[in-house]
C-alpha cells in the first residue's frame, strides 16, 4: 500500500507529521489504521486528488474544497475505485461514500476560569481560487477588525497574524510565505493588539473561553462540518459559528450554536453577544456539556475509519 498526501504526492503521510492540531492526529491515526489492514495490498490511498501513473487500485479521501486545495479541481471519479468525503455535491457518484468529519472530543469536567470573553483560533490564510464572496476568511477578518476597533475582550490566536490580512489568490499566499520567511517578526508582532500568538493547545484556550468564533473556511459547501465547531463544543465553550451549510443541524441542536450568518454586521453580532447574561451563559455551557456524550458517537473517528476500511475491503473482496 502507498499513501500519497500533500500538494505533490509525498508518500506515506508526511503531510500529517506535524503535531500542531487535532486534525493531523486523526489523519495519522487513519493512516495507521489503513496500514494495519492493507499494508500488503497493491493499492494507493490518496488524501486529496493526487497524480499517479501506477496500475495500482486507487482510493481517494477528499479533505478540502477545491478553493483551498486546487488539486481537487482535477478530481476525476473514473480514476478512483472509491471516493470518500463530506461534499454532498458528489453524492450522485455511484462510487462516492459520504463520511462526516470525525473528531476525538473528550468528556472532561473543567473548573478553569473563563478568562477570555471572546476567542478565535485560526491561521491568517485565505482561499487560493474561487469566488471571494464564498470565502469565510474575510468574515473572520471583519470580526477581528471590529473587535480591535471597539476594544472588545477579544483574543486572537494562531499563525501569521503579525502579517497583513491574507487576501484571496495564489499571489497573496506566495507573498505571505515570503514575508514569513524574511520579515523580522518582532517589529510587527503587535500589529493587532488582540493577537496573542500561537498556541500549543487549542483546547486549553477554548476551556478558558466563554465564546469562540469558529467560522468554517467556505460557505455554500453543504455536507462540511469541520473540527472547528466540535472543538468549541468539547470545551463547553459557546460556539459562534458561521456554517458552510445546514448539515451541522443534523448533529447538534441549533439552539446550542450561535449562527453568525444570521447577523448582518459584526457590530450586530457583538451587540447580541454582549447582551447575554452570566446566568444564561452558565446554563448554555451546562447544556453543551450534557449534550457532548450523545454527540461523540455521531462524529467518532472509529465510525469514520470503519466506513472507509470496510468499503475498501469489500471492493478488494477481502
């Protein structure tokens, strides 16, 4: 078995060797599970669309929208015996298997003080191709700009926020990479007073946050509910969520989530958030904690990996 990941088909999961987030943890766990079952089989597993001339049987696990991973523009179902992903646009393909985004939430009672009223944990990036309107990176930037201007109790964590806001397009991505490499970060680190730098543990931040802004990357991408929402729920942190579509309502009651897309401007959203009383917040957090055990089976990694492994076994007649 060969695993191809990354932009240019690096083998055996090198793309996920970084230990910087929970997403890479579950992808490494999936690769381990695949090796346990198919190490001696002449197959290729591709994470996002890859190019290969081998005659091996090929299986595709789609992880990102083509606006973020342009290589997925070249997805051709004919090249793959089976495709797995959460893009409901592809449900019409005979060999497509819908799998919801997995997670490893843990039920852990925490007495950590909620020292961050509002938090956001993400990188300063943007889509490479596609329509600007469908990029939710811009909506994040609007929140940051307003919170900074209005002096809200807002705390921003993640990579590259010492740089200017990322814009859509490959040139912006390249420009950011060059600035990251050559710019002296110390002189510009506090370009945003709300920027707290990178974090070793996202969960530690969320357990200390009252509200977490957890916007998806893309709008109008039905079927996609990423780890961003589940990270907040696992920490009993009230999610301020801008969804890609309506699929999240299949997993969690909508009254437990604040749908940011219902607010016309960031000031309207913050006005509502500021109006929520401490008593309501405590009750809300309690409801999130109570709901988490019933959520885990719906989004578990075990279910996700089982669907993929079982389908490949059936196709290989193992």
